[in-house]
C-alpha cells in the first residue's frame, strides 16, 4: 500500500523554524557594513592614521565579497548549516580582535578576518532559506530577509553613533559577542541536511580563488580612489582597474576549463541568473548611493539638523522593507515574480528624476512623500532576486546562486556610490573649485564654513551645490531605469 504523501509545512511553521536562525546572522553581516561609519572619527582620534581610516570599511567589504562564493561552494559540498556555524565563530572571534586592536593596521587586519566570517553569514543565510523552504514560498521569506537587510543597514549608523557616544568605539565591535552567541545557538537548532558531496568529492579551486581576489581587491580599491576626482587618484584607479580586468580575463579562462570551478560560469551564463544578478547590482547601486548622499543633501543643501534628517528618512528606510514584504507575499500567492520590479523600478526611476528636478521647490515636509514612493517601488525588486536565481540554479547549487547575488549587490553598491560621488564632486569642481572646497567645509563644520561670505556669494554657493546634487540624483535614477530594463528581460516570470 503506498504511503501517504507528507503534507508541506505551513508558512507559520516554516517561519518559526527557519527565519530566526537565518535572520540574526544576516542582521549581523548587514549591520556590520555600516555600523562602523559613525565611529570612524573616534577611531581615528585614538589610533591615528586618519589618511588610512577608510581601510576600516574597505577591508571588511573586500573580505566579505571574496568570501561569499567560497562559502557558497563549500556549503553546497559540505553542508550549509555546518559552514554557517563556522562563519559565526570566525565573526565572533574577529569582533573581539577588532575591539582590542592597538593600532589602525591591526584593526584593518581584524576587519579582514571579520569580513571572512561576514561574507558567509550573508550567503549561507540566503541559501538555507532555499534549502528549507519550497520554491513557491521562498518569495515570502526573501521579502522578510530583504526587510531585515535594509533595516539593519539603515540601523547601523544610528546604533554606531549612539554606542560610540556612550560607551566608546570598541562597543561597536563588542556588541557582536552576545548577538553572535545567540545566532550560534539558533543556527545549531537548524536541521542538518546531507550535503551534496563531501570532502572526498570536493575539489576546491584555489587558483581560481587567488584570481578572484586579484580581480575584486583592485576593483574596489580603484573605485575608492576614483572618488577623489584628483589626477593622481584617477591615475591610480586606472592602473588598479587594469589589474582587475586582467585578473578577470584569466579567471574566466580558468573557470571554463576546471571541473569544479569557484565561480560556476555555466550557471552564471544562464540568462535567468546573470540578468537577475545585474538587476541586483543596479538596485544595490541605487539604494546604497541614495542612503549615503541623501543625508548630506538634507544637511548641506536644505539646512536640516542631524536629528531631523533621521526623521525625514524614516519613510525611505521603513517602506523599502514594506515593499519587499508585500512583494514577497504576492510571489507566494500568485507565483509571479519578475513583473513586480518590471513595474516598480521604472516607477522608482521616474520618482528619482522628480527628486532631482523638483527637490529645490519642495518643502522639507513634502520630501518624505517622495521618499516613500521611491522606497515602495524599490522594495519590489528585493525578494525577486534571490527567489529567481535559486529557482533557476536548483537545489544542488543554492549556495553558489545566493553568493552570486551578494557579490553582485556588493560590487554594484561600491561602483554606484563611487560613480555618484565622482559626479557630485566633478560637477562642483567644474562649476567653481572654491564652491567644492566650501562644500567639504560645510559637511565638516556646518554653516560656520560660510561665515564671512556675502549674502550674494552664499546664494551662489547654494545654487551650485543644488545643481551638483541634481546631477547625482539623476545618476541614481539611471541605476533604477537600467534595473527596470533588466527586470523586463528576465526570462523567468513565474516561480513554482
């Protein structure tokens, strides 16, 4: 007599058995990309080497980006829960080393180790959802995770500033210890599933890893140097970009020839995956550059106080999560996926163009309405990305698929922020080099930088700054528009 089919677990059962265990690791990885930002002045004041303070952020991003595909490959072969436990352990130990670092180089080295753990937290959390949740229900869970990612990335600078002010900059890293132990406990409660391969069948691509690092490290450093818009910085960026391109060509040549590549080129050549990953890069560029430059715009161009800026940005940070949650539920109910960003991202591009062209005419009380529309439209893309690539990749390559999304978002965010920064400062320098210097002074010291200038000169400065931000916001609108084009081109329109 045939056995009765085992009913699929309900969404409620899956939520309480899976979501807490993958939510906290993702929260730790996402928040650690931004929580340090508001602590950098205090770190520089105590450890010195102000000219190299950006390495505290860049070193983590470099390591996390490089580590993601490694965890994806190892997780597929050895078991994702096991690798998640290892990643959490590395992250906790590295956080302690960051807190006790005696110098800036030591802190940067500890941040590299922390990034090696953080890259695994993000990629494996996404892959574990694909492992435990049926395809049709993944959209709903990816909406939850997208909400966690956006909220934690936005929460990071606020929490970092508060902790630094009250407990010192080391508390930014020490807070990871209790949170990491809770994440470790929850991860150990996840069911252990049989890995696809095992140590005997694992042929790890170490030369591919070296070439991958040789591509990503110079690329992100080139983007960082390009932000200076100085001749020496641009020359260094060009050399680094050349090294990155050469390493990429060698990497692609190798990955097509080896039996077990670090980057599954065949998988990534699938139109459903590479187009979705490219859309994720556009969304990462739009979201991170917008969250980075809107506070500066509101303070410098509109005279908002720091506390007021946080209130004005609440619709943006909160409603992206709402857009992601609603889209995830719609995917679960209807099975449709790509249609949501196909409509949402072009609409976000229109609203961003309106922000660029109309912002000077809108009062501070009206801007949050525009931010809310941008947020809801942008959120429509976030759960679609992981749901689509995991569906196309299948159960045996969930880790590689999840890692490809994280890599695309990271590179997109870094490239987009660097490009917007370059456009902003290049526009200021082209209009008036003196205004560019005043802009930096306003960011650092506030309106005092304009003391002693005539009313006419101050008006000209504000007009030139507004023009520069108009160009920057138009570039961000371009990211959304390109993402919308890619969304329409995704061949996978339904899940399950």
